[in-house]
C-alpha cells in the first residue's frame, strides 16, 4: 500500500511539474510598463489546443467594460468572460513555444498572431503579439497566479 501511495505522489508531482512548463493555468496579465497588473486570464488546453479567457479585471472601474472596438462577434460583449486567445498549439519544431493562434487586445479591438513561451520554470509566460513576423510586435510577461 505504501508503494502505491508513493507512486501516486510521484506521478502527481510529475504531472504538476509538466503542467507548470506549459501555458495552461491562471495568469496575472501585466501591462507593457512591466509593473501594472491588468487582469487574470485562464489558459486551458483541449486536445492540444490552448484557449485563454479573461476571468477578472483588476481595476474595479473597468470591470464592467465591453469590447466596443471589436469588429467580430465579440463587439460590445463584456471583456470578463471573453476568449482572447485561441487556436494556440505547441510548436512541433520548438517544444518550448506555443504558437499558431491569435490574441485579441480588447483595448483596441485588434487581433494579432500570438506566441507563448513559459519562462523561469513556468512561473512566468512571455506573450508575444505580432503582425506577420514575430520580429514585429510586442511582448508582455505574465505571472502565474496559481
């Protein structure tokens, strides 16, 4: 019985360690200034495809905001609960990267290609939104919240 319990604990720890090195989880989004927490986004995976949804907006004055500048079916919908990352998959050539999807910036309504890269053992996530090539874009570093 003790061996089974130890095996279970080791297997669970191994799965948790692996989950920490993927984009899956709850993230505190940090503004471009590198200091200001804006929201929390939960990134989930289903069948190898990652999706991110806004769970909370930090500033109470902005908590009820809608995406007035969106041009798709998210137009005038609440930002809290909105899917802002979709169709992201692990890069087959670089297992440390997840890309191929899109990210929405609700403040301007624009969508960009996105690349996600867990860093510092999965404690942080580099989120790069870009147009065309990853060389042309901007990166935010999000902090794991759970």
